[in-house]
C-alpha cells in the first residue's frame, strides 16, 4: 500500500520593500511559502548487521537531518515477513530469500529487488570460567558439540586439540536462536557442509530442531542480543553469533579449523581472505532468490575464516508508486546509494564487518537505479 508522506510546512511572510520605482510608489508585501519535510524510513529484519546498520544510520542522518530512519531487528524471517506485508520500507535478510517467499513478493504486483549490503562473519563464542582465550575447535568437534554428542568440556576430543588448557569436567550448555534467524541459516548451512551427520540429522534453515534441546542442554535466545545475554550469564556455555557482537561485548571467540586445516580467528584479514578466495556470483536483483548462500562458506585458503557471508537488502521496484511515494522513493535511493559507496569505506564500517567487493557493490547500485520515483 502506498504510503503518504506527512509534510510540515512553514509559511514565511516576507516584506519586500521597493528600493526603486520598479514596483510602484508604495511598499508591497509579498507572501512566499517554503516547505520543509521530514521523511521517515523504516527498515526491519536481520540482526546480523545490526551494529553496521546503526552506524550507517547515525552517520547518514548527521548530514541529512530531514531523513529519519528507524531500524528494528527481529531476525531475517521477520524482515522478510514485514517486507511482504508492506510494514517496512527496506527489508533485511542475511540469506537470500527462498524461491517460495520470492513468489509471495511477486504476488503483491510489484517487483522485489535483493542485493548484498555488507560482509560479516558468524563466530563461535564460549563462557568457560578458568580457561580464557585460546580454545581451538576442529570441524568434527564443532559439529559434535552442537549435535550434543560431546557432553563435557574435558572430552578427550577437545582436550587433544587444546593440551595447554585446563578444561573442566562440566556439561556443555549450547545456546542458539529462538527466532527465524539468518545467522542460524548461515551457521547451520556451514555445519551441513562440514558434517554429513549434521546434514542428515538436522540440516539447515532459519529455524531447526536442535538436538541439544532434547538432551536438556540447549537454551534459546531471541536475536543475536538475546543469545549473547544468555551466554554471558551461563557458565560453561557455547553459542554462535555475529562477530560484531563478540567485539562489542568482549566475548571469548574460538579459533575454528578452516578448509586448509588451519585454526583461524575471525579478523578483517581472515574474512577478506575468504572473500578474495571466491569469485562471488550475485544474480540479477530481480532474481535474488537464485543466490547461493554457500559461496563464501568454507572458502579455500590457509588464512580464510570459514563462516563468512553476505547480508542483504530488500526493496521494491515500486511499479506505479505501489509501495513508495515519490519523496520516499527518492530518499530510499539516496540512502542506499550512500550505503553502497561512502558506507563501504573503512571510516564508515563498524568493527567486525568488511566492505563489499567493488563488483558486488555495483550490482546493488544498478538495483537502486531500478527503483521508480
């Protein structure tokens, strides 16, 4: 449904004095009006890029005071649903939208557009009193922990990877997302890539049935903030979240074994290594559902961090002004162009995120140009 922009007009009475005889012998008062408007934009969805979105909004609004941008997380599933229902102007989803959801978008009579906005990483964080930093997890061990097959922190398979750590004989509490989550989709897709057992028993999705829940050792939190809050208050726990949350909350991050067999921590260098090792394929923004989530996961290269992914924007082409007024469409285009250009520069990136490859950003810019005003 088309939204109507609220205009706040300020009418100024201007007294114009005739300094010469060009407008007659007497003073003439002319009334002119100048309207200024505040345009409100709403964006909802993925919490994976939350800190990056917040930084962009703050920076952009400082130089565009007439644009007010409200961000609400809720997860990728929520972002897709609110976008479908016309309850948000810009949707956000970490994984590409499914073909089924894309069909629902098209059923509105407008063309959806999807394209990446930033690169981030999913990390494994833990709260184990007494061991501090330095935990290393192999591919097999990581999958078995989340499958619930490894029960204790001092399990021989963990100890063999970490001979210098004093691992306690305490049950491992596994924390995961409770909502429809892009972070979950990324993490479970990665587990499906590295573990045939995980792929067979659990699989990948925005929501999955966690084996640890049936064993009584699983806890669920809403959004990445909810997961982090539970982790910080639950000794001997482990969780997955987006790197920026680990940085902001000073969480302890595990080094994961990558495809080359090396144990790497998530840094700008190791994330960029993963991005540069892969020639990204981004489909036309009008067919965003065709993008393959696995393309950045488990990338080759000795320094590549293994759980790296794009997070995406959703906007409407706005046929016949179906979703946006002219003023709103123009504001959306200006903001998204800024994100894909100035927003990708180091000074405008939040800790834990890496800018898009140039060719990927250019795909997004072409998509923005498709939005009709």
